[in-house]
C-alpha cells in the first residue's frame, strides 16, 4: 500500500477518534456504573454471534 494511502487512513482514524470522543467518554463513564445484568445483556448476544461464526466456519470446511 502506498505511503499516501496509509497516511490518509491514519488521518481518517484520528479524525474519527476526535469526532466520537464525547460519546466514547460518556460510554466509559456509564460502564463504571454497569451492573452484572447489564454485562450479561451484552455478553450473551456477543457469545451467540461468536458461536454462530464458529459454526459457519466449521460447516464451510466440510
């Protein structure tokens, strides 16, 4: 990949960080107040998606 493309990608990522920084800060503050039910509500669907992807990959190999 040429240097100018890497530079543009890097600048784009920095711009996105500055764009989403207030929301990221708020999310970190709220995550400190999260209860176990909140984390369970996040981890169960995430685990289901990971398991689904593993099953799909396993089926594609056969």
